[in-house]
């Protein structure tokens, strides 16, 4: 820290300069990481909520009972969207993000397995599952067993069947997957889990605030939520397609009793009972309240309207890709996430060319190619993106780097 204070204008100017060196999060040139709604009214609402709740702490529900009720309403609204029948105890919690939601679910599943005498619990997850499952395995002493993918990059159910053992604590399914936008065969995987009397966790971190509204639009979406018997947990991020600022995800449990296994209680320290439902102690209330406000403000109709724009943009992109020689869409993406591969073109080179045109396109390693996660902010730019993909294909040279990072 500097010895002497600085003027706030100086500090802010310094920060603005630094921020402006990074990509513009509202510019529609980034894919994933941020999910701009493209709507000033939604962003203004979030700013107003933050002004009211900037310094609130969601740690202690007894001290801030109203905040606690708001949080429970966020859980209930999300659970209702995903067709969980109402429970009295609001089984689930708001966490800081998809990773924490997944960690909490895996912890609960480890405890479930332990209660049955399993000493070396395993997570059986599609090879496309998010690294958070591997992280959970690393943190909680669980082995990650990968389910190979079928020709459409969905978990192969027959392979899953051959990999379940008495040690399997939970089967994971994506709704939908990050690498390929693929919807796993959730009814089949959940049935397999039910046969073994084990948990089935659906990762709807991306799809949780997209698929219900696609269904609302009349699109045929395979069942994936609590309507599927055997699905026991769902992780769903409000800070992705729910458009909340970072720090908002929900982990839902079908069964109240298991949900309590993620809550940690401690009182042997001289300051009384300390209880937390997830990893964090003190935690920001603002993302929780912003989530509540966005859901109330948009309602199902508002979200459906936004999703319709997203799906239209995705459809236009997919149709355009079909007309470009040498590029293939990976598998059968269900939502606004398109992975591209090629047998003839160096798509990383195409990515370099797109980068020169200002698009920060992500890369996939398997299959090697490009990864585009669309947000509403991309809709008005979709023709420009398509034109730039065409030009980049026509003018690209060999890729400058083979590096693939999750970004
Ligand atoms: C399918 C899926 N699950 C989980 C996560 C983890 O979410 P977070 O980055 O909020 O921890 C992501 C993040 O992109 C994801 O795509």
C-alpha cells in the first residue's frame, strides 16, 4: 500500500484505464465468462439493488431475517422453475457459483455414500463434465470416473451402465455440457442411478435459465429437471443466463434430509453456534438480492422473450455455418452454445483471424475447434459475426498457438 492517500478521482481514473485495457464486457465480443443481457433496464435494476445492499452480509439469517426470506424465495423460485414440488424447508442454498453448488452436492453425495458404508466413493460423470467435479473429487476424497461420450458428444448410457459399481455415489448428467452444448440422456442416466439407489446430479449451470424458457417457447426439450424420477440434485447458475452479477448459483436437493448434510455446524470456540449452508462464511448479499429482483422484474415472460432472441440468433449462426465449406457443428447443440470442428481447416488459425477482428473466441481441444457461447448481447451482432467467420475462413493462415485454455 502507498504511504500517502490519493484523491478518489485519481484512483478511479487509474482503475478505468486498467479496466479499459481488458476486453469490454458489454461489447458482445466475448463468449462465456460474462453473460450480458444487453438490456439497460435490467442493468439499472441491478445497480439500484447493489446500492441498497452493497455492504450486507448474508452470513447470519437470525440478524437479517428479511434477507434470509429473500434468499429462500430465490431458492423457491428456482426450484419451482425446475418443477420441484414445494417443500417446507427450502432444500438447497444459494452459493457463490456453479463450482460451489457442485462441490456442495458432491459433499452431500459423499456423505450419503458413507452412510451406506461406502469408504471409497466415486463420482461417475460424463467426460464433458465441468472441472468442478474433478475438483470436488480432489477436495473430498472421491474418485472421478469418466463416462465416454457417444457420437453426438452425449454421455454413453451403455458405457455408464458398465462403469457403475457399489462405490458409485452419484451419476452426473449435463443439461447441457460446456464443451459441446450437448444434452445428456438424463432420463436414462437418472433411471440407472435409481436402479442402484444412488444420486443423480444434473448440472444445469448453463441450461437452468435457458431450457425452461425454450420449453415455454414451444421447443421440444427432453425432460431433464425434477420431473425426471431419480434426479436428486440440480445445480443452476443465476449468474449465467439469469443475468445476475457474479456470485449467484443455486444448488437444489429433491430430498430435504440429504440437503442438511451440506450444512456445517460448530460451537466449540467461545462465541456460540456457527452454522453455514455452504463453503463461504461471510458472503455478499447483493448477488442474492439482485437475483431475486431480476426474477421478479422479468418473470417467466421476460426471460422467455430474451431466450427467444438468443435462440433466433443461434439458429441464424447454425444455418450460416452449414453453408461454409469445411466447418462442422459439433454434435447437436440444444441451446445457444455452438462448438465448431473441421477435418480440413485449421480452426485455431481461423480463431486467430477472428481475434484480429476483435472477437475473443474460445478454443476446444476435443474435438479441436472453436467454442461460441452466445449471450443476448450477441443477437444484434450475429450477421457481423457470420461475415467475419466467412472472411476468417477465407483468409486464415496456420495457427500461432496450440494452447487451449478454459476462458
Ligand atoms: C456446465 C457448467 N457447470 C459448472 C460451471 C461452473 O460454474 P462457475 O464458473 O460459476 O463456478 C460451468 C461454468 O462455465 C459450466 O459451464
